[in-house]
């Protein structure tokens, strides 16, 4: 299938046979040599870390929780007004209303202004699930109920990201690459949140990166996090700040620039990286159909036709044009259209669209996700082919290098 005839380089990727993957290893190795020399073990050791220890990260676990049930041994509840400690096992129920938090344990009850910080000497649990270090409870900034923020060591947080975003069963080089990307992204978001005086650094869901919690941790994930401890990606020739290390499920053949998807410059990230490794992804190619009536509901107007009027160099759709039933034309950026249809259905903006006889529209595309930064299925395959994690990172983030920051 030739999706985008206007882009010769993309045709090569699309036509690639899985059996030809191995030939890529040698060029990648040589192109990664400068990266290895700068970032390899000796290079890392020669530059002292910039931070004495790993920072704590504040992870927004959930919002609008009607009641928070906390339990554990030697729990301590701390607020601006009072600190309560219970030696032995106890369970506490917290409810949040209009800036106040009502705390109840057995028959005793009190009310304090938010936030409340809860910690335990041994084993804090929320709804029976283990939670690391501290939970800070706020009254929801939007809507009702409580907002839960888990404060924990950033390295421990990464152990809980491994089985949320990928899997500790993958090849260790693939996981190491993923961990360094996830650490870099988390550290970038942390710095940004602190400069904005936000009360949390990252969300636990897909808005940032999926933190599956303390109960998802396993020994393999912990060991691989330990091996790359403190290593982040920084922009080559930059001031040494962590890059916003975007990554996504499946690029489908070529990555995209951050400015084209998010409208923001991301130093150290370059689009246009070719990838022939993600062909094993179940979303390498996809298609789906939407009835015209459903499209009208999602868009707010009935359409007669829909076409892609502009594409980026990668072949991804840039803008779309709709003609409604009275012949009027409307335009919309492809990224916005994807958001309206639902990112889990319109898997990427690399698609062709055709109108069927029934009036429905058929989308045929490649890849899954925004396409910026590292392709996770590509990194998985590269690791399985025996590629070192530093080479995997240099392939997907060619404008960056690794630095140890703690
Ligand atoms: Zn890919």
C-alpha cells in the first residue's frame, strides 16, 4: 500500500520487508558512534552529576475521589493545623468539601484545611493498595471530592512506570532505553511544574506517562532502573537541561517533529527519523469506518465530503477540508480532528480517507500515537535484534546525548 505518493522516502519505508530489518544495524551503529563516545560509561563517569541525590516527584494519581480510605501501620496525618499519629494498624476515611478535609477514624473525627499529608512508618495503603512514601490530599481544584498526589523518589516512580508504559518482560536493552526516556520526560515535567508553582509534577495516566503504582513493581524493572540510575537525555550543544523526551507507541515508518503536533519547540528532538522496526506492532497498519451520521454528531455539522488538503513531510495529514451538505467548506487541523474522533480510533494522523457508497468514511492509516520522539515498538524490536540501549536512544533522539544528573 502506498499511502503518500508525494514522499519518495516514505515509499521506501512502506515497502520494506520484515526480513530486511537486520541490514539497518551497521549504519545505526556507526551513526551512533559519536553518541557512544560522549555518552558511554567512561564519558558518563567523567562528568560529575549535577544533583547530589534523586529528587522526589509528585504524581497526580486521581481527582474527584468522593472518599479516600487510607490504612497502614503507624500512620501520620499532617496538616497546617495539626499532626495526628497512630501507633499500630489503623484505617482513616477522608472526605473533601469546599477547601476543608474531614478526617475520621473510628468514632473520632476532625476537620482541617487542605492539604493533608499522610505517611506511614511501614506500608501505607490506599483502598488496600500499597503506596510509596507520602500521599498528599487536596480538595479537587475542579469539581468535587479529593485529589490525590503521591510524593515519592523519582527512581522508585520509574520502577512503577515500567509495567505501566511498556513491560519488564521486554528485552533489557529496550527497557533501558525506555527507562532513560521516561526518566528524562519526568525530570523535564518536574522542572517545569516547579517553575510554575504547580501542586503536582506529572499525571499518573496517559496525559503524561502511565504510572501503574507500587504494586506493579517487579525485581527486573527495579534492577534495570538501578543500572541506568540518574541518566537523562540532554540536547546536544544545549545548556544541559533534560529534553521533553516524548515517545509514542508506533511511528509507522517515520517520526514527527514536536512543533508539527504540539505547536511547541522541543530542543533535542528531531522529527523525520526513519524507522523500519515497528512493523511487528499491531497498529503498524489500521483502518476503520465511521458512519456519516456519527461523524456529524462528533463534528457538529453534517458533511458531504472530507479530504486531506495538506501534509507534513512525514506524510502525516496536516489539515483537512470538509464540505457540508450545502456545499460550504470548513477547515480543521488534522491533530484537532484526531482528538475529536478519539485518538484510540483514529490511531494517528498518517491516514488516507475515502468516502464509501453508503456515505460512511473509511480511514486507512499507519502507526499509533503522535509520532514524536521514540517509537516504542521500534525500540522493542531494536533491543530484540541486539542493539545497545544507547544506540536505540541515539536513533530516535539524534539531537541529544546522555548525561548522568544524580
Ligand atoms: Zn517506528
